[in-house]
C-alpha cells in the first residue's frame, strides 16, 4: 500500500516539476509536450513504486 501512495505522490510531483521546467525553457505545451510530461512522470512513478516494493517487501 505504501508503494502505491509513494508512486502516486511521485507522479504528481514529477509532472509539476516537468511542466515547470518545460515552461522555463519556453517550450510550447501542445499535445506532444503534455504527452512527454505524462510519459516521463509515469516512468518515474513506476520506478519509485518498484524500488519501494523491493525495499519494503
């Protein structure tokens, strides 16, 4: 259960960070940018969930 909470929090934190970084670099947030943010945040959250599962189980 803890890995689910950690991965969910990580997803939102990563997506906010990536959106802010793309905005700071003046990259347009079209469909491709949003898909990139979603994909990277999803990969990061999966990784955090995997690590939490391996460390806590």
